[in-house]
């Protein structure tokens, strides 16, 4: 299985694939009405919250993001709330506001131009993506080959994502 989390599960070996981070994401068309050229522009932007992140360990949301960025004077609790990352990203792609979204989840929307990452702010998460294999089975030749291929694909994906979110 490939799972998002910290890679700690009973009875399995976890092969790290790549990390994840959050970034402000918005529809390019929305930015014509609410330009985001600097962090302070978030004061006027409608915010979209992804409350599903609480299941990934430490909850990171707009409040933490704005605090880490040193931006005060923003009501971090305002805006739409979703308990599903895909719905939060879809709302942002439809122009409802700025989502603090997981970049790996947003890759297809970034590539298609439905979403952009207009600000350089990135919040690395403590969780990431892991290949989970029943304990002791990772040493089998077939799984070693598969895991090696998957790690290479994950590296390519990570490089492509870095370009998309630049």
C-alpha cells in the first residue's frame, strides 16, 4: 500500500517515497480579483480551510501558516471549511478563495493551470508518503524491483511538482 502519514505501522516495513508540504493555492482567474503578490494580500483574500489535515497528526492550517509567516491582522478562522482535501482544492480551483493545500494532491490542478501557487510560502509537514510492505517481504527480489522503480517515480514526481509550484 502507499499511505500518507508518518510511516509507523505495526507489522509492516515503510519505505519513504517523498514528503509533503502545504502552500496557498488559488485559481488564476480569482487572482485577477484578489491579487496575491505578497503575504499581506492574504488579509483580503477569502480563505479555504482543509480540516482533514487533523488526521495526519499535528493540525496545520491557516492560523499556523500565518503565524509561521509572521503575518498578523488576519482573521485566520474566516472562510469555507472542508473535511476533505480534494473538496478544498476543488473550491479553490472554482475561484471560491485561497486554499492551504497539499501540493502532491494539487499536482494535476497545477499542471492543468486550474490552480497556481502565487506565494513562495511552503509549510513542510511531518507526514509524507510511504510504501508499506508486510514486515520481512521487502527483501524479496520482486518487491525490491518494484520498490526501486516506485522510489524513482516518486523522485521524478517530486521534481515535476517543484517546477509546477515554483
